[in-house]
């Protein structure tokens, strides 16, 4: 198992738990309990029942006829856009809230940038009757009004972070501080495969339902569970980790991560971490991140809020390092064009994050008899404003 985490929480050179000492008891409680809890038969039963009845799983694996014709290959879309709340993020928040319950926690905190993870967290807190506090940068609160109001409607308290740039990093710091001060009754739900061990592994396992379903659905549709390519966009990397997980050891399956090149990889306004990043510590783990010569985190940029992150999770850093995953990138314009293309060919308006995964088809150039699975991580409703501002349709 070359790509699973070791007992110290490392994937090759990457991972671990680089956290302040004050946070150690909280993270240690999770680390020593997460595997035994999530593999209890009763947990598995409750998790899969909620995924089915509440989230709407299994999500369809749809053979996109017209898109396939256009690229002269066989393209399936894994429809995470049809999940409740509009994206894959809910798979993880359902898993973590069930875990929190079993650890005896009755309060949940989270941080959010664009608000998507905040909404997925507020949703499961309402579902379970738990108190929910979401930290969000003041600037993001102003930019993401609809998601802020969604969280409030769902009963969550949205707390502005007013330090630093007043964005995601500052919200993360505030959430960490809250957790240090409330270790016994509070669980911190992290929204991607980032953060200190065991979060990257735990979130990967919750999202791995995506590739589990893809395998079964391809077996049904093609008589073979293995596609030739799996493509997924990478922000922190949770939808990609879920879509890749059950194919990691099958080296004949080509795995492709699509990053956001923003205005161009070398434009100074980009979020293409594998192209630009170096090893460093971000949000409690050793990973690849965009940084200056003296180690300051570089402010990332992408038109898509979910990919606007200065690093990638440690699993992806390892998959890049070992060349198990091929990383490509798409610019803002390429992603927007791909979003319109999917809308016009298949009648599906994708999240702009997911449109990056469509956009790299041009570079991948699959063969006519290849089976390509694209993980459609979310739907485009939340991005309507961005589509309108871009305007070229
Ligand atoms: C948040 C988000 C992403 C990016 O997060 P990952 O952890 O990289 O998956 C991608 N797509 C959608 C629709 C999102 O909401």
C-alpha cells in the first residue's frame, strides 16, 4: 500500500501533525479513535443510510454522449453535483458529525472560505441538532452573502475573522483558537484532505465512497470496473482523493488532477500548487504550498473560490512526488469555456471548480476507445454571478 498513510500520519515525505502543543490532546483523541469508530458496523450502517436517504447516493455515473462525441472518446460524469447541497462536501461532513457524536461532542466548529464547506457543516448540524459555529473572514462574509445567509437560515452562527487579510487563513486561526479553548465538548470539522493527521486520511476515507461507486457502476456499464483515466479538480483535494482512492494501487488507471492556473501559471495570479509550490508546513501538515523565498504563504488566485487555496493536501503532494497522479492545470478562461461547453452539450451547468476538470481534456487527449471518468464535484447554481460577470455565452 504505497499511497496510504503510515502510523505517524505520513504519505512519503508529506503529512504529519505540526500543531501547537495546546491542540495536541484534541488531535490525539481523534487520532487514537477515528479508525475504530468509523469501521464499527453500526457507524457504517448509519453513515451509508444517511448517504442514501439524505444525500441521495449513489450519485449517477452518466455516459455523456455529446461530450464524448466532441472529444472522440467515452466520457462518464460522476454526478456529485446531484448530492444534497450541491457538491461532494456533504459526504465528509456527514461522516465527521457521526464521528463527533460518538466522541461525545455536542458542538461543532468549522472554517469556511467561499462558504460551501460552512453550508455543508451547518446542514449536518441542523440534521443532528448540534450547535454550529462557522468562522469566516470578514472579507469573505461580504463577498459570499448568499452562503452566509444559508448558514444562518440553517441555524449556524457565522463569526467574522477580522485579523490578517480577513480571509480563509484568518478564519482557520480563529477556529483553532476556539478548539484549544473548548477541547472536551467541541469537534472541528475540516472540509478537505488538509490539516494535521488524521484529518487528511479521515476525509479521504469519507469521500472514498465516490470511487467505490464508480467501480461498481463501471462494472455494470462496461463490464470492467477500471477506467483508463479519472479526472478531478484539486483545491485542497478532497473530491479528487475520493475519486482516486480505490484506483490508487491500480497503476494502469491514469489519475489526473486539475488545478487552477488562474490568469496563467506564471502570471503571479494562480493557484497551481504542483507547478509553483515547494515543501513547507500549511494548516498543520507538511505539504506542497505556494510560498516566497523566505517561506511566506503566497496569496493564491482563481476565478473559482473552491480552488483558491495556496496548497494541496499531503496525499496529493505524495501522489505528485511519486508521479502516480498527473497534474494539469486550466486557466480561468479555459474553465469558464468548459463550463459553457458542458452546459451546451449535456444540459449540465457545472460548478466552476468542476469545469476545470472538463477543461483539461484538451491536454489529456484520450484515445477513442478509452473510458474517461470525470468527477463532476458540484453544480453551478452557486456560480451564477461569476458566469454572468464573465459574460461570454
Ligand atoms: C470545495 C469544492 C472543491 C474543492 O475542494 P476539494 O477539497 O479539492 O475537493 C471542488 N469542487 C466543488 C464543487 C467544491 O465545492
